[in-house]
């Protein structure tokens, strides 16, 4: 079956036609810190051990550092991944 642009647009149109547009739904507030993410409460020199994988913890440390104006270092260690606040 050959897919054409007009055929794909038709499918997209059908999907969007099922969307209900509403008024007066309040926007929830932003979450700036989760209780299981201690980054915002850390002092320079403190660290914690995480069971998340290295890539996830590195990305999270980067995002939390930008959010809180801090710097973190992440290393694989025995027992998991350790995150240090460095600045």
C-alpha cells in the first residue's frame, strides 16, 4: 500500500477531529523539585548513591543543576551511580 501525503493528511485530520477543545481548565503549577530528587537540597561536597542507570542520572543531574544553579558530577561506583554536588 503506497502512502501519499494526502492520505497521511487525511489520517491526521481524522485524529484531530476527535480532539475536544475546552475552556476554563486551570493550568496546574510547575513542579520545581520532586521529593525523590535531593539535588536542590544538597550542599557542596555532599553526595548520594542512586540505583538509576548512569545515562539517566547524568541527564537528571545536568537538568537539576541548570534549574538550581548548581553543578554535579556523576560516576559509576560499586553499588550504583554516585552523584556529588561540586559547586
